[in-house]
């Protein structure tokens, strides 16, 4: 009898360095895929891990290889702790995104650490991971990968907008799924709040107290990335090499930086949404917003100010764990040898089933 129910754990670590998100989810198949979230947990990074991951892209090959293995052990510890704390039952597999260190698809490589063989050996569970590498080898961006989940699990919404380290969007156009990174988001905002001793700008209150710096806003909006055609994606290197130097040269107060950058992100996000609304001739459009930025009231207010579409904030569990949920789903599709990477999204030569499987 063909299995139509699967229980799995999804692991996600984003570029905003909030921590590791874990989800225990049941998927079922009956005239389409359905999901039931059974348990979730977010494990914040210690300062040590936060600093190591943030500086990893400067490490030499030996140190980075060692970190890959060590981080795999850390993910195993998180997984086993999650399993024990909540007395989880059946687990068909663990699907792990890992943590992105390098993402340069134009040069043919991307790297997510958290060695899958170590994760499998330490947990005793089947592990599916390394979802981006094959897509890059096939000429794709290796990102974003979430849109297949948007297509099959969240099709009630016209747009799915994720406000994580980077803002990215997913939607249907011309009978296919389109998706791409829009701009850096929390990765920039959190960079500056951490310099002031805050993990993030709670509800965007500091940003709302700041003032708009017109010259900085104009220079950010003029970045060439925004006029590039998609598929396109962003990595941490873009932030370090391009965005931060622009901001730094103006020597602004923290609140003014947060205010101006939030305005910039809201404008870029809204321009993308508005173009797609017009292109698809939608009289009304709904936008499902997830990721940590969904809790930033100032950023959401500015997106609503510029956007023609209706912003929808789902329940907190979906906001916080949608990416972990969908990476669990990517694992399921790989397990079934079904397509989980769309060429219309990444620009790869073909749709394909991506990921590496480690049996125990």
C-alpha cells in the first residue's frame, strides 16, 4: 500500500542569524498535499555561534570544513533535544536547510554548512539536505526554493512574501511560478540594532522614531540589482560589499538608518508587488507575509502605504516557521522523487528533484 502520510522534522537557519527553527509536521496526500503542524521550537544562537557563522565566509578551507562538521553536530543536538523535549513519535526523515555561508550562483557555487552525514549519524535518522547545489550545477540560482511549497501548500494567496534576512516573493504569472529575491531586509536592520545592543528593532519602534535621509534612500534605490531581470538572488556578500558601505558613508544615527532602510525595503517590495498586480490584471490581490519582518509594524505599514495589494498576516506559527515547514516539504518531494526545484523560479535548465539523502 502506498504511503500517504509522513511525519518529519524540518530545520531552518536563516541569514538573519536568529537561531535554528525546528518543526515537526505531518504531511498527507489526498487530492493534493496537506500539512498539520504538530510542534515547533526556535533555538536562539549563542553569541559564540552567532559570531562564528557571521564570520565564516572569511575562514580558510580547513577551518570552514571543520565548522561544517561541528555545525552538523550542533544541528543533531538541536534535533535530538527537540525530539526528547516534546516526546515526538514517528519520524520518517529530517530535512535540513543548513546555514548559508557562500551564495554565488553566477560563479557556479553555493555552500550551506551542517554536514548531513554527521547529522544522520548523530541522530540515527534519515537526513535530506543540500537542496541548492544541484540547481546551481544546472545553471540555476539555487534560490529561492520555497516557491514550490507556496504553489502546492499556499495557493489561496496571490503572493507569498517572506521578510527574513532577505525579502523574497513568489507568485504565479503566465501559468508558471515566478519567484526571486527583492532586497536585503532583516540582515541589514539587525546588523545595526546589534551594534546598539539589541537583537532586532522590536515592532520597528526605533525606525518609526527616525528621520528619512533622502540622499541615502536615493542611492540605495539606484542599486543595479533592482533593474536586473529575474531569476536573481542575493547573498551575504552583497550586503557586506555593496549595501553596508553605502550606508556607512553617511554617518547617520541608528534610528535614521533604520527608518531610511525600512523605507527603501518597503519601496522595493511594493514596486515588485504593484508591477505583478498590473501584469496579472488583478482587481484585488492578497499577499501572505511571513518571516521575522512580519512583526515589524513600521515596515509593514510602509509596505501597505505603497502597495496595491492587501497584506495578510497569518497566525504566529506560520509567520515564524513557514520556511522550516517548506524545507520539510522539499524533503518529502525529494523522498518521493518529485520535482522540488522549478526552472521558472531559479533559471535552471530543467525542473528537478534536488537534495542529498543520507540513510542510517
